[in-house]
C-alpha cells in the first residue's frame, strides 16, 4: 500500500471507440465503421488539456490513465502526442504511473512496444474470462489463446500489468470460479481487477435478463463467490485493497487510488468526468458524450465540457465517505470532519460496529469490514444520513 496515502492529482484521457460494444457495458463507448481521424482527435485532446490547465493552475501530476472505449485502438503516435500534451501543461515527474487499457483482440507486439516508447509503463487488459464459452457470452472479440498471448506480451514489454475478470456469470459454480481464479493468479504480475457481473440499465444484457434469456447468481450465491475471491487472492499474495481490486503490496493502481482517496483529477475526452479544486471549491466537469459532437465543440471553443457543478461541503463529505470506505485502508476521520463540519453520527457508528460492518483503525481511521463491504451501499447510506 502506498504509505503516504496522498490523494494525488490524476489526468484521465477517454478514447471512446471500440471495435464492438460488449452487451454488459454501459460505459461511453462507440463503434465506428469508418477509420477515425486520430490526428484530429489528438489535436482536440491537446486543446482540451490546455483549457483544463487554465482552470486548475500549475499542478504536479501523480498518474495518467488512458481509458475507454478501447485505447489500444490508438496509434502509438496518438498516445505519444497526448502524453506530450499532458507534460506541456503540468509537471509530470519521471516514472509516474501511466496506464493504458487494452483489449487482447487489438494487441500487437509492435503496437505495445510503441506505447512503451511513448511513455506507457502499465497496461490493464480486459481479459474478462478464461474460457471461450463465457468469452463468447460476454461478447468479447478474443479467445483464451489470444488473451494469454496478450498477457505474455504485456509482461515482457511493460513494467506493470493488470487484467480484469468478470465473475458471478450464469451457471458459474464456486469450484469453477476457484479454478479460474487460481489460473489467473498464475498469469498475473502484480494486480487483478475482479468484478461481479452486474446488469446495467440500457445494455443488451438488461433486455435479455429481463426477458429471462439467462440468469445470474442470486445475492447469496454472489456473496459466496465474493468471499471465496477474497480468501483465494489473500492466500496467494494479492489481497484486496479495494472491493474489486487486488494487488501485491506496493503494486496498487496509483490512479484508481486517487479516485478512492478523493483526490483531484482532470477528465479529457468524450464523456469524461473530472473533479478538481478551482477557486477553493471542488468542481465537477462532464464532457459531451458523442465523439463527433465533442470534437466540434473542442474545435469551436477549446473544450467539450457540457455539464458539471460546484459541490457543497456536505456533498464532498458524502462522496469522500462513499469512495473511501471502498478501500481496505478506510477513511481518515479528521478529513471527513473537514468536509462535513461534524463527526460521523456516534449512535449509528456504534450500531454498525456492533453488527460487525465497520471497524476502527486506531483512533484516526474507519474501515468497512469484509461483511460490510458486501453491503457497502447500505453502510454508507446509514452513516451519511
């Protein structure tokens, strides 16, 4: 775990294009059947970054994350231009974490080496499953062989690697998940993101699930799979540092910790969100989702931000609680009081402690217990009332 626990200042770049839309995905991703003008988008990223620099003032960047969509559809030259633009606007110390999300189906050794030369030092692979049947069900374009090839390339080329798996899939037994997770840990370098399959509104899976075309594990079964996940990863040296993220100590995602520690970050690109302090208040920025509309806006006025708000101290306190209790390290109680102007309600806190859902860490921090993590939304709602 990063010992300084500093929230950090991150830069998030959203590349919105995918080769195909996964049926479970509710992210801002778009399929285009004509080639994307990457040079034009790179110039737009540069312009929006310059506008954000005007709003944040000088800062030292602690992490950069290229997410999507499928950023591994970007040319290495595009990635290099965007990273150069970040460094042009803020201080970027040598060696900070620079992550790029990649899909195994769009991985080539030459492209990976190009990303590494451009400055990427961590890759996050969307593997999602280690059997071909479930990969097909999840709408992935790769098979297991391609996934393992991508993992091998990433381990060879990048200093750091993470990959994602989705569990609690239809018909998945604890025994099957245990075998798959053990296999995954054997391939992992230092970080795994393990997500339960959730049915999000507006996705093809939402319609299919509502029509009873498939079933997912019920709450008790999903909780058992979650508990099994925690036990196996901890025993194999990749304990959970956040509800869905597991790492060797010291290999946690710096960028994601910035979110969960309620740090500041700039979001650039179609549909990107940002949260940073401007004129002593925390602001939220939300960019236009449609890539072509965003592009026109940036070329017209220097940014594609179409929404946002200024957060009240009470809203900051609630967000800090919601994000921070996802972490095994919990929250700093003094920092919560800075935002909220009050301590957490002692009566509700005592009840939650008695129920074994939260626990104190010394006198200064509070964390959710493993049992509390399973019902975290309810725990947060109880404390934030």
